[in-house]
């Protein structure tokens, strides 16, 4: 038979008090009992001297008993801690044997067992410095003299014996701590195995369902209902008669708190989780955001109100021990039904089809929402009934029948939903009659519903009840998480956060631009992801049978100790190391500024020396901060020493170039003289930086050729970076005009052309430079700045075209080069050519015999 037990809150408190008090009692017993173990644990503090009996001769008056050597306080403290831990471990074993069927108690005991493991390890770690100091001192004393060698002094011999005894004691205590840790770890593993077996046995336990069981359940139900009714009536009368004032105060405080929560929720988040019915076609992001926050925020507010109300009623002693669990279960029922109904309304939106997240008709959304509400109500009522049965020790058969009834009802509801026609019609009108579910969906609903009914009917009531609960609770939580993740993804999409109300508010409040809003959207999306996971995953785990103490233990281990093989990582340690590193950087920057602005500036130190000292202090402070941060994060610096040794060995064997490139790559990554996407010029290469690695940098030329440049060349050679600080670039357009053009008119035209362009910066202001008097022209150069050098080619082309158009319109000539050819002729030849030019005729060319026969210089030899 299955008994769905629920631990009463007061009973759980009694168990916790018992578990906390037993180790103290055991410690006292251990402290009073004489030690029987050998080694360090057998040491006993010497008692006060007792007068010897009369028959024993008294010692001589001159003889004084030597006092016992004082023991080390650290060793005594470790012995005390080990004895206390051993007593607590024995008490935990006893409690485990007494509570083999109580899962919540076993969860608490497992937490304590894991704490004992950490305590034992802490004792062992705490003894290591003592052992190291003892061994160091023994190494200083050296070995005792061999036979035949001169004897050492008595003080040295006595100190060596004392150190050896201390080392033996520390080794013994370390061994005891390690044994205790192993034993506590075994107990923790055994508790985990017991809990897994308990969960499995309850889940798959078989119950015989027949007519006799039904008859016994009906009889028990009548008697149990009457007993519960009498108990509740007596409690109400008791409260009215003796607790009226505390009840009134608790109710007033609860209502005040509820009003405050509603007011805060409306004022702070009312605009985010309210549907605007006037919006006919809301965006996908708006629908997701409203669905998620309209589910989460009211549900959290209601949960907080119910928890605080229960706390107030319990604080004012209004609740009786047999009534408190029932009130808590009723509050849980209210919270569950509200949460499931809220997520159902958020997704289905029966009254607002334009805000609906699924393609269902109006009638289909309403019918599916009613079915979900009924399933949540049935599960909640079954939980309340189970708590009542546990509180009043009802017969097991009655609990079984209650669970069977709820499982069958949920199965019938799911089976009935498969026959609905909720899918949106092909016309897209939500008011029209819908279509049937897709075949895969309807078949899945029928299989799940039939499984619940059949599992309960054949006697696996625990399995059926578990599945029914997970369908409702886990389904609602998963749906909420899925909507939250989709909402976070939509908000973090490019240029989407600025379109939301929150984004517009953040932009106005912090004066953010488009880039800042886009980055804020990424942060908002990550926050929604984390919020959905942090709230959803614990609820799912608890619905699957995990106890709150399990979640607390996992969270503690997550932030304090993560084991990956032999490596232990602590998130708290890493965060602490990062904070110390940042603090070290802040202190270093402040010290640099103070040293440079106060000490060296007042001492009139040379500027170069000041810069060198400031840079050196910065590197030194950064290195120290890094070492402190790495040590605080728990990273062993010896591993870094091994890496440094390996690098030194490699350098010695001829890896100078590789190491040089590696170190140069680190310098480039830290100093960032250029970054990916910069336009650089190095030697004969010019292009865009595509990738920076620790060995080489890839530069892509404008002909799409990839050039791999070793990092050492970029460090040791001059490097030009067009986009180091920004992408602003000066562009030049040379212009030449004829000598007869007015220069002032040319300057005016050029400035008009460039000032009319919106992509040209006004600061620095464009200007025209009159360069020179050329051989055949007046030369000018138009200079202006652009915000993005990538646009320079297109802008310069457009400016040249416009200049040419304006010059032609104004008649400004851009001349060709002029060349004067000088002919050196004899007087006789000149007169002949002049005469022939003036004589009319068809052949103005002179006859060859009329011209002088001058020697051909090209044929003259030197």
C-alpha cells in the first residue's frame, strides 16, 4: 500500500532540533568518557597530583616531580574537533536508521553529513602548517650522531624527541581526520542511495484495487470527514473566543501587506504586464513580454502574500498544530491554481485574440483554458486531501482512493481535450469554428490520458498521481520558462530593445544612443534568461521530489567548490580574485596619478623620467594585483612556474623566434596598437587586419590577398594605423586652373561644393590651399575631413564630378600643359621661309636647293 506522507512543519522542527541537540549530548559523553584509542587520541591531560597512601614511602624533600610538558594548543584543538565530529557522525548514523522512510529528514541528514566531510578536510588542512614547521625544524637539527661520533647536547636530543613526538601526533590526527572524512562521505552516499530507493519504491508500489478497497475507502471517508469537521469547528470556536484580537491583527496586517504589494506591482510594473486592447496588431515582442511578466509578477506577489500571511498567523499563535498544515496546503492550492490559470490566460488570451500566442480560435482557447484550470484545481485538492489524511492519520486506503480519483479525473480531462476543435480556421478568423488538433497532438493527448487512467486502475496509483502532478505543475513551469526564453531572445535581437517601453524609458533616463540601447538589450535578454532559469528550475526539481535542502546544498557547492578531476574551482574564490585584481588596478592608477602629479611634478623631474617611472609603477602594480587575484582565486602559482620553466628551456634550445613572436603577440593583445578591422600600413603591405593571434597577424590587402605577418615584425618595425583612435580621415582633391582665372572665385566654388555635402565634417573646417604657380596652371588643393575613411573614395569621386560641373558652368578653364618650341634658323633660311609664306601658290614648301646645307650633327663623329 502507498502512503503519501507529508511532514508536518512542527514535526520537522522537532526533528531538526533533535538532530542539532544530539551531537552536543554526544560531545559531552565523549568528553566524559576516557579515551581508549591509541596514538594522539589517547593523550590525556594530567590530573592534579594525589597524596600517596601512607604505606608508600614519601619521596625525599629535595626531589621535585618534573611537570608534564605542555602540549601544543593547535594539536589539542584538532583533537577536540575530531572527537566532536566523531560524536556527531555517530548521532547521524543513529538518526538515519530511525528515519529510513522520511525523505525530508534524510535530506537534512545528508546536508549534515556533507558538512562533516568538509569539517574533517578542514581539520586535516589546518594541521599541514604545523607538520611543515616540525619537519623544517627537524631538518635544521639534522640526523642524530652515529655510533662512534661525539654525542650531541642533551637539549638538542630532547628537542628532537619532542619534535618527533609532535610529528607522530600530527600524523595520527591527520589520519583520523581522513578516516572520519571517508566515513562521513560513505554515510552521505548511503543516504543518497536510501532516498533513491525510497522514491522508486513509492513511485512503483502496487496496490490492489477491488470492491473491498472501495468499500473501506467510503467508510473511512465518512468517519474522516466528520472528524475533520469537528476539529475545524473547534478550532474556529477557540480562535473566536480566545484569539480574536491576534486574528484581527494578523488579518489587518495581511490585508495591508496585500494592498502594498498590489500598489507596488501596479505602479512599478503595471505598464509592462497589461494588455492594451486598443492595439489591434501588437508586435511579437510585446505579446511575449506581456505574457511572461503578467504570469511571473502577479504569481510572485501572491506567493509572497500567502507566505507572509501564514507567517503572521503562526507568529500570533492563531494556528493550532493540527490546523497549521491544512492552512499551508490551502495556501499552496491557491497559489498553484492562480499560477496555472495565469500562464493559461497569458498564452491563450481567451478575451484578446490579437494578443494570443498560439493559433487557436476564441472558443478553442476558452475550452482549453477551462480544462487546464480544472486539472490544476483537481491536483491542488488532492494535495490538500493528502495533507489532511497525514495530519489526522487517515487510513491508507482512503489516501489511495483520493489519489486514484484525482489521477483518473486528470486523465479524463486530457482525453477529452483531444476531441476538441480549437485550432484556428483556415480563414484566420478567431471567431469562426476551429479545426481539430493535428493528428500527432490529439494522439499524444489520448495516449497520456489513457496511461493515467490505466495506471491508476491496475494499482500503480503512485505513478499515476506523480504523472498527473507533473503534467500540470511541470507543464506550467516549462511553458513559463519557454515564454521567458523567447522573450529574452526577442529583446536581445538587434535594435529591438529600443522599441519597447522599458527601452525607451532607459534611453531617456540615461541618454543612451542606438548602440547603447542595443547593448542594453543584450543585458536585458541575459537577465530574462537567468530569471526564467533561476525561478523555473528549482520549481521543477521540487516537483520531481527534491527537497529544498538538496537545492541549497547544490547551490552552496556550485559557488564554493566545483570538482573537475583533481581541480577544484570556487566561483566565490574567482569573484573574490577578480575583485581584488580590480581593486589593485584602482589603487595602482591612483598611486600613479598621485606620484606623477604631486611628487615628481613638484620636484621638477624631467618629463621623460616621469613617464618612465609612471609606466614602471603601472606595470609593477598590475603584476602584483594579478598575482594577488590569481592566489585569491585558488589557482596554484606553481603551475605558472612550470610553464615559465618550459618556456625558458625552449628558448635555450633555439625557439627564440617563436617565443619572440609569442611575447610580441601578447604585447599586441594587451597594448592594442591596432585591432581587428583597422586599416594599417606596415612596410610594403597595406590592408585591413583580419585576425590577431599570439604568433602572427593576418592582414588582407585591397586585392583580397591575405598576408601573414609575424608579430615580432609589427613590434620592431614602424606601423601606420589609419583607424587607431578613430576613423576620421582627411581627404584631398587637387585642382588646376588657367592663369587667367580669378583664384578667389576658384576657392569660393570649391568651398561651396564641399560645404553642401552633409557627410563632410564641419570641425575641422574644410579649406582650400593655394599650392603653387605651375608651369601652365594655378594649382589648388581642396582639403576636408570625413567621419569614416571607408567612404573617402566615393565622396572624393562625387566631389570631383561636382567641381567639374561647376567649373564648366562658370567658364573656368582647366588647361592642358603648354610647351613653346624654339627654332634656331640662319638669316638666309628665315628669309626664304618668309618669302615662300607670302607667295601665293599650291606649294608653299621651299625647294631643297634654296635652303642652306647645314651639316648633320647626328652624323658627325667626335
